[in-house]
């Protein structure tokens, strides 16, 4: 909390009132006030950064994600868009589910406040491998605002705006929780459709972290795309492959 306050005061460029927007013609509702802390956290609070990765590593083992040793993920540094093929050997992990501690680093760290927002539309954290959410409020500090995961959804229907696929009351096997303060939730970033239910009162604060295989971002970065971080391009599209049929590429 102190780091977020300091960054907002001295580096206002790292604060954003982030409204969720139209994504592939699907209206994503709500938003949050975000202060970007990645880079600064690794420098000023390395123990916190390490704990985030260790929490993801614990879930990686308990959920048996580590058992997926498939090595057919193609990192961005060896993918040739023009030729639609790989070139050389990547310096990044090619595992579908890389080790969060050994193979991953922090892509973004965000202090999220919802005092001015009424919820957060269902979405994926595309381009990242694991998301670690840490509650900075107790459940009694705010009304509503449960965090929801939609573990079973049809990605094609979601893109068209189908309510059952996008979350809400019709989401199959939806999981909704209001975690205790300093409790963590870990999930697969680009496989887990998630959002925040209607928020009735102010007070909901979350510490969100996304891990990816492409190394730590530097201070002053916000949430760079794969292309921006790895290839140095301006393209902010995390879906850097043209083959939309292979989920291992997103």
C-alpha cells in the first residue's frame, strides 16, 4: 500500500483509471483504478516478489500443472510471422506450463482499487502464464464484489458475447469467492475466464500479479505486450501467432 501511494504521488504516469473496453465486439464492463508497480517491487520489495512466485509454484505443484511437460510452446523470439515457422532455439521456456519459480518472472504488478467502479467484466489475462491475486481487504470491508472464475466456457461463444460463455449466472460451474485479507488466488492466466461481481460499496482492494516466461519488466513499464517486451515492436496484440486453432500459442 505504501509503495502504491508513493508511485501515485511521484510518478502519476503509472496510475490509470482503466475502463474495460470492446474486445472483439464483446462489451467488457466495469474497470478499476490501477497503479503499476512492476519493476519497483522487484527492486524495493524483492521478498514480496519472491513470495508471489513461490505461491504460484505451490499451486503449480498441487494442481499438477507441473505434470504437463509438453515442450511444444513456441516463444515469440523464435517465431517468424512472415514465414509462419520457427527460427532457431529460444532462450525462453517451451513448456506449456512452465515452472513459475524457475522459468517465469513478473510481467505486471498492479494495485487495484474499485471504489469508483461497480464490477469487472469477464476476461482473460492474455499473454501471461499465471495470475496471482492477493486480497488487500477483508470480505466485510465491502459488499458484493466476489471474485469469479468460469472454468468451463466455450471460447468461440465467448467471443460472440454469449452470456453463458462470458460468465454471469449461467456460467457452467462458476466459482465465486471473497477471500480473506492477504489470501492468494492463483489461476492460469490465459485459460481462466474471470471477473468481479457487482460491487455494492467501496472498499475492495486487490494486489494483482501476472507471471510470464519472458523475464521481469523494468520499472516504468506498465503491462507490456509480448511483442513490445521481446521484440521491441509497438504492436500490443498478445496473440502474436496467426494460427488461431492452437491454444498453446496464446
